[in-house]
C-alpha cells in the first residue's frame, strides 16, 4: 500500500512539474510576457492611450526583442500579489520603486521610467521642511503598500511619522482637499493628471498644490518573480536598444496635446542620461 501511495505521489509530482514547464514554455513560444499593474495615470491605466507612459516604454523594449506585452490591471496590493505568484500566469508586476525588501523576493529590471515624488498640500498652506523628521507634527497621507523612499518608510515603521492609509492617490487628494490629512505623498504627474481628468477631483484642483520640495526623482521598474527572471534579461536587452526618456517625454507630449485640460506633466530630470 505504501508503494502504491509513493508511486501515486511520484506521478502527481511529475505531472505537476510537466504542466508547470509546459506553461512556461508555452509563454516562451507565444512570445508573450504577462505582467500585472494598477491604475496609476499617466504611467499606467487600462483606458489610457497605449495603456500609459511606462507601459509604452516596456512594450517598445519587448517589441525590439520580438515579444508582446500583455498587462492586466488590479488594485495595487493584488497586482503585487499576483505578480509574485508564478502559478498565477504573471511574470511580475510594475511600475515599482526600488526597495531593499522587495529586492529580496523579486528581480528588478533596469529603469523603465521616472517620476517626481513629493507631497500634495492645501493650496493655502506652504509646508516647510528640511529633514523628514520636520514632518512629525503633520498627519501624512500614504497609499497602502506603496513604496515611498527608504528614509520615509523607515521613519513610518519606527512610528516617528504620523500617517493615514488610503487605498489610492485619488482618496489622498480628496483627504488633503477636505483637510482630513495635512499632506500626502504623491507623484507630481499623477497628481496633475488626476486633478485635470477625474470628474470628482477637477472642482478641487485649486484647493491643493504640490509642495516645492521633492522627496525624490524616482526611477520606475518592472519587478519579476524569480521563477521568471529570464524575462528580465530579455526586457533589459530591449531597454538597452531604446531611449526610455525620449519615449516617456514623447508620450507625455501626446497626452498633453490630446487632453482638453492642461496636464502640466513633468519630464525626466536633466541629470538622467538619454543614452
């Protein structure tokens, strides 16, 4: 009886391995890389032209390598979870900021874009700060499971900054406009796009402003689960053959031209090489 169970277990394991291998090989034969993402305009979004600036960059890089890109959109926490589960059919997720913790379980691509990260504040308030610890007298809005900067996230973990969680950037913009929080962490381009294009936010555009001091100019990456790290090599080769900054800049320009509102999208900083 033990022999029968052992044989059955061996057959089950073998079939599972074969099916997993078949799924991976089929993806290679189809030349399709499947990634999860979120609604984060203008960088990513199901209804955006080309699905967003960052997705346009990744798609252009993969096309250089003869691959197609297929993106499925989820709320952020789920996008991360399915991107990290190789049995989900996704090779990874994006766009993501760099984090030492994430780097332990995912493999980062080369940069696929850039964005200015800072704070949104009420328009009649000018929050002055030199060090992040200067913000400990404020209630700061953050999006659940977002990476911000290493120092900021460490201060939050230590309880040295007071934060209020939200599910997305739209909620944080509303919370700042209605004085539910003092300031909130947000990408400047995301803020400007949402204030211009979201019907619920458009009437509040004059109620908030972007703080003059940046947290950081952040690089954006694709995070591949380690079982699919070979796709990272393919993507990086494609990225080396295109101009990431030029594609993002051109995308922003087209989006500005097609919008009925002034988006005020900020391009890549001058210190980032376009080579």
